[in-house]
């Protein structure tokens, strides 16, 4: 009964996601299924966002901004996750409620799988506590609200069931468990690259099992049930040209190990703090010394209690807790290729939740009375903090994160609905957005507008604050930033990484050429000149800007004059 009560509580934490609208890549995937995204896509190709086949058409429509890296590629091998999204669109259309209900089913399957795994490895109470920590973790918020990110839940659910079968296979050595693990891992890798994170648990388990006197061939057979599907996935990923390059947001270690290593320690510190201490991913903007303190502090706080608790377990449970702990850390290696975010932590949270359950259980329900001093007192204090972080702050953060994501997505819809209501887009071949303040306006804007989209959607700056618009000729305009650059490029940017723009560089898209006139002290664009194919006052053009309250029309000044563009 307690298990059902806790399951109901966890469901309450996440159920508000059912009311979320589409956001970000959800619109791109909807356009793919409706045949509005370049070449026709098969059901397994909905994560092929940008490549040579469609990049030109995306530049033309304005679905990606003009400063995007000319050879940007963003393609992910996620055939199962793609097929599930394709079925959603075929079955539910634009009714987002049912899409999110489908995601909630995968979350539930992941929670059940984690409970089954922990119950196999540990006693009932720590297994229950660990399951509760996992079920309410903030890492689920974005995968539940952002439908295109559902592959995390699919990989976690199938991969955890596969890990359970792997535990049974390696501990019991029964053929049916080996076949089950092979089958589950094979299906799980079809969901996407997050399944590779389970390599951390498999590797950690094999290291712990080194104490067994086992023939080399037998150990190889044990590993094969995971290694074969994972190797096949990596081989297919390379052979079929799936990749993410040209973007600073993604760093593929198979192609650019240096870019992956750059900043990996920073991303590791953020993810460790989020997984264990309940910190959020806003630490990405922190100074290096703050991040070093976060990473070292997290390890320092949890090490003594964890070692003490694990040593106090019976031998079999001790082995399992050891590989769970080590595996949770190793599972972070694949996701360090992406800018740090709580949404990357689902697989890691399987092991972290197990350890949290063990520490809290040992501190609050000791098997025998013990003096409350020294290490025992420290264990109690850490257990109190972990309980607060995972059982109190965790669900609160999940609720607030979910609400914030939904509010942001609703705001984008509200802002963009203004465009067809106030601009006759069918009579305007090009809509110039002098400044965009929300991410969806910058990326996939024409697909959000749907049938109301103009031929060309031209975002000219993003998040720049106050700007000055100068009319320098019949067909030319200059945009000048004040305290913030017109847009960001660099090693962490989604659209353009190390190929920085320089003074004098030009970028041409249909109907417009942009020239870099001035850079700021950080080598970010401060002044750009835009040359249009027609007069600025051409009736086929519309000029708008996005501020905190939404869009408004922004009429360009006469030749030789300037006007402010305000937030």
C-alpha cells in the first residue's frame, strides 16, 4: 500500500506536464510528418534535423538564423524514439495532451524498472526510498514537457530493464537472462545514444566481479549481451553519417575529442552537483572556481557516508552498491558531450537514487544501536540533507521546472500568434525580426507559424537588449548593439562554434546579405550592415521586433536617420 501511495505522489508531481504545448523541436518533427520540412522523412528519421539535404531550404525559410555555421549538421540515430513520435503525430495530430500521456507511460515504465532493479539488489526499504528519489527527480521534467526529448525516458526504461536482466545473467548465469538482456539492450539502443550511458554500470559491475575466478571466454560472453548492441549502434552511427558538428552545444568525441575534453570538468561538476546535491543547471554561468568548489564539495560531502554505509552492508549487497555507485559516475561520460542540463541525468539517477536510499535507510533505520558521534553523526547529517534534496526539494524543483518550461512554451505560442493576427503574412514575402527574445522564434519559427508563415522569416539579432537601427541607404540598414552583442557565437553556441565571424565577413541568404562591421571586446558582433534585394519600404516586407510583452511593428527610419529598438 505504501508503494502505491508513493507512486501516486510521484504521479502528482509530473501530471501537470499533460497540459504542456509543443516546444522547440516538437514543431520541427510535426512539420516532418506533415511534409513541410524539406525532403520527405521516413518514420525513423524525425531526429535528422539539419544536414546537406535540407540546410539550404532551412536558410531560405529562416527556420535557422542567417549566422548559422554554413556546414552545421545535427542528426541523431534514434529510430525507435522517432517511430514513436511519428505514431503520435499520425494518431493524435496536434493534440499535445495525448503525446504527453504517451511520455508519461514511459516515465512510469522507467520507475517500475528502477524499483524492480533496486528490489533485486537490496532490501525492501532502501529499494523503496531509492525508487521514490528516482520517481520525483527533476531530471524528468524536461523529457516529459519536451516531447522531442522523450528518447531519454525510452532509453532509461528499456535500458534499466536490460540492466536488471544483465544482473540476473551475471549473478545466476542462466541463458534465458542473457537472451533477455541482449534483446532489451538491442531495443534500447534503437531509442538513442542515452542507452550508451548504461555502459558505465556494465563496466563497473564487471570490475567488481573480477574477484570471481571466471574463465576469460566466459567473462567475454557475459559482456557480449551489452557490448554487441552498443558496438552495432556506434558502427551504424558512424557508417550512416549521424553526427552533430559545427555546433558548440554538441561535441562528438568520436570526431573531435579535443572539443569534448574542453570544459568536460566543468560539465561534470554541474551534473554531479545536480544529481547528488539537488543543485540546478543554472550553475553553467558560474565562474570556474565556483564550479570546482561544487564538484569537490559534492564528492567530499558524500564520500565518507557512502563508504561507511557500503562497508556495513552484507557482502552481496556491498558488491551491488559498489557498482551502482561507480556506474552512476561512469554513466555521465557520454552526456558530457552536451551542454550540462538536468535532462541528461536520468540514467545516472538510477545509481544515485539507489545510493541515496541506502544512506537514508542506514542513518534513520540502523540495524543495531550505535553511538551518534564521528562518522555516524556525519552520516546522519548527510542523510538528512540527501532526504531534503531528493524527497522535499526534488519534487518542488520538478514542479517549478515543469511549470517554467510550460510557461515558456505558452509564451512563445502567444507571441507568435500575434504575427498572423497583425501582419498579412500572405501579402508579405519576408518578415524581418529585428530582435528575437525567445528561442523558438530564433529556431523553427516558420514551422510554429505553420500555414501563416511568410516565404522568408529573417531574424536579424537575438537577445541583444537595446539596439540602434540606422537607415544608411534605400536598401541598407545597420543594427548597432549597446551593452550586449547582437547574437552569440562560440564554443557553447548552438548555431555556430569555433568559426567566429570577423570584421568584413559576409553572410548571404536569399533576399539579404549581412556584413560584420564591428565586434565588441569579446569578439561578438556589435554592428551589422544588411543589404536587401529590394527597397526597405517595399510593401512585400514587414518589420517587427520581439520584446518582453510580445511582438510589435517596428517601422524603419528614413534614409540618414536612426531609431532605437527597445526590449
